[in-house]
């Protein structure tokens, strides 16, 4: 089994400020690379903040040049980053909640949120999901927030061969106990490494919980941010053994 290092980027987004959020993402990517991270997952809608009322005006096509600095940095660092962004994949199409996979090899893949949270249909349309990421001996299934509230979602990921379930989310203080228990349960039930990247500060009127976390395939917690704020929650596998750490960014 190969060595593998992945991390949740617990970032704080400035509402609607794409340039500033891109700059912050670049800092996270550099910090992650310094710790050997190969796959870095950001929270839901990390590049704009969770701002449904702004999403239509901010939505881009997946290959929009505005993302060039992030894609170039991914190539330069040899790191794959999964970033959150409102997407409009055709001029007349609705806006979906996207997770863009910016590959270390220059590739671009798209995951769009399948299951909307109640109320999100005002601003967003349901997405199509996306193919899992193949990574040496691992298969990584992506999810965006409410996707994981449907037990069928991780179940289908396992059927597709997933060994890692990577979630970009916005989880509030009130929702954290239930949501973290669900994710920990999926790790234990399905034998998955489960990663959850949450917002590190307020977004969209929500008081976000932070506490991004990674659970081992037996459900045990490998690492978790202690609260809110900017942080990297890292898990590293060497000779089949996982270890976790948290780094302040």
C-alpha cells in the first residue's frame, strides 16, 4: 500500500470576494505542500462563501480563466486541490454547487452537488455528482454537504470501489453533533477513511462549527480542528498505518 497524505482545508471565506478567497486558497495550498499533502479538500463553496443570494452573479464555467492561478499552483506544487464554487455549465443552465478538482497534472474534473438542502432550490439546481478520483491504490469519492445526509450516497461510493469519502461542507454549530456522528458512522460501517472540510468562520448567515475532521476506516478519529479558524487537518498513511495532525494556517 502506497504512502498517501491528504488534508481538509478549514478556511474562512469572504462573502462574494473571489479574488481575496483565491489568494487565501493559494496560501493554504502552499502550506499543505510544505507538509507533503497530495490531496487538499476545501469546504462547500469555499471560493465565494456560502452565499445563495450571490451565486447567480458569481457562477462560472468550470474552465473559467479566473481559476488559472489555482490551477497553476496545483501543477507547480504537485498537489490536487478540490475547491468549492457556484457553476453554470451552459449559458442558459441553472447554477449548481460545484467541487472543482484541480489536478496536480493540470487536469480538471467537476463534481456537482446531487442532493440540495431544503431551501437551496431557490438559488441552485441539483447536480450530477461526478466520477471518483483514482489515486494509486485508492479511490476517492467526493461529496458536498447535504449529499452525505443521504445514506445511499456513501453506499454507492463504496459499491464504486471507494476507499476514501471526502466531503466539503458547511456545518453549523447546531448541526455538528448529528453530522459528525453520521460521518463517523459511515467510516465504521463502510470501512472508509472519511474526510470533512468545514468552514472555519461564519458564512451565509450561519455560525459554522469549524472542527473539520478525518476519521479512520474503523471510525476512530485521526485528527480534528479544535474549533473555528484557519487550519489544515492532515492524515498521512505510511506502511498501511494512518496518523493525523492539525496545523494552523
